[in-house]
């Protein structure tokens, strides 16, 4: 996953040999360009895709991850073979990662509002006599609303006892969401709520775990009895 931007290809991206695929005026040849961005600012991963359609069916595309044209239909096989044999053409398309994708991404980011989430963990017990603990992770005050939140237990993603909340509007053009984890922590267990968002260059994680010693090893955070909470940038 990642963001996408679609639009017509630059004129130089259309290759003359495509004209051979259009025997009559009633048949339509189209091309679109697509950029897919990984998370971070600037994005750590950028992928450029150029799609070609003949009579509304995609016949081949270029993928910058592979550095080559791929035929989608048999009709596109001759062109894919021909274009892949041309080093200058492949280099031109590969250059669109920077010339088309990264350049447009910088322009869009300049006008798109982004607000980083604040992430907190609230531990509680429904029954003081029960060993099970509820951990509530809250990500609040972020924009845009798309966000990924996950629970980790001892470094691995937790799937049991996880309850997902909806993304809710705050009324000030920001959003919040919550995710709950119910588990029976053992001494030494470490839990973390990890959040990925477009406003963050790297994921942020708030860690909650049992103390192995009398003092917390956290450089920042707060301590609640025998538990501690720390903020980490991954």
C-alpha cells in the first residue's frame, strides 16, 4: 500500500510503434501514468507505472520496480519485447520516478495539510482480582484520516484479544481512533502500540511492559506502579 496519483502520460511517453496497433479510427489507444508512494516525507519508496489501453483493455504496462514493460494481453507482447530491447527507452521511463513522481509529490505535499497523531496507552482492569488487563491505545489529533494502528506483544503483532475502533472526527478537522488489547501479562512481557500515518517519516510506537528492575529504563514517559510507558521512534 501507499498513495496514488493518476494522470495522463507526458507526450514523450507515447511510443510511435503503438500506431501499428490502431488499424481503424474507431479504435482508441489510451495511456495513463500512476505513482505509488511509500510512507515518510520524502517517501522512502516510489513506484512509477505507465499503463497502455487498446480499445479500453490494458495490453501492457511499465513497472519501475522491475525496470521493464510487461504484457497484460497477448496483443501487447510484440511491443513489450520491442521496447524492452531499447535501453534508451527503459532509462527514459525509469527516470519518471524522479521527474514525474517525486516532483509532483513535493508539489502536492506543499498544499496538503498533515497533522501528526498523539499516541497514548491507558491500562485498566475490569476486575481487580482478575489477572487479565485491558490496554487501550488512543491515536488522536491526526490528519488525514487514513491511519494504521496495531498491537505488538514482545515484538510480534498481536491478533488475539484485539478490538478495533472506528476513526472518528474531532470537530476541528482532525481525527482519533482507539484499539484495545485484552491479555494476561507475565513479568517481562512488553506490549507496544504501533502507529503509521502519512505525517510520520517513520512509525511511532508507545511501549508498555512489566518492569524487570526497580527503576525504569525509559528515557521519557511515565511510570504507574510496576508498569512503565515509553515513547519510541522506530
